[in-house]
C-alpha cells in the first residue's frame, strides 16, 4: 500500500505521521511524507528579502522531523518538499500522479498566516482525493 502523508508540523499532522509510521511497521506500507511551503508572490513581494527561502527552510525542518521518526525505527520513507499557494492542490496532484492508495493527514493544521493561505486543506483533500483519505485528530 502506498501512503501519502502531508504534514505541516502541527499537532494533528504529527499524529498522522505517527499513524503512517504504524502502518509501515504493521503492514509494510510505503510512506511518502510531504510538506508544502507557502508561496504567495503578492504577499512575499512586500516582505523582507529571502522570505521565501526562510519559509522553505522552515518547511524542510518540519519534513526532517517527521522523517527522523521513521529513520529511528529503521523504516524506509520518502520525503517531498513543494511550494504552493494552495497546499491541497499540491497534495491532490501528488496523490494522483503517484497513484497513492491512501492519504493520511491531520484534521487541522497550523494557524495564523499559514491557515489564511491554506483555508481548509483537509476538507478540500477529502472532497477531491483520487484515493481513500484517513483524517487523524
């Protein structure tokens, strides 16, 4: 089974990472972790230089933290970092192109600017996913 796990580092997203870890241990699931760095050129143009680089570095750190959970157990895991204005669109595209069997994700994500940019990512993924979706609270 191929499992896609989008994570933004939030509490619920990390619970989803843990659920996928259990699936890999018990069922041999092939897990791909995914994080989407916010990208909004109309907002970033007004911010300090290198803001996009900082957002991507922060997102890479979140992905690294999730990956380390698998590595500590000796489990293989793939990790993908993307940028996007609407993370749900990145998740849906990756799920379809990668022919994933399931998406495992947190019910709610981060707050503040990221939430404004994302809207309800989980709701959009559930509504449009090309595969099963497990929402973790």
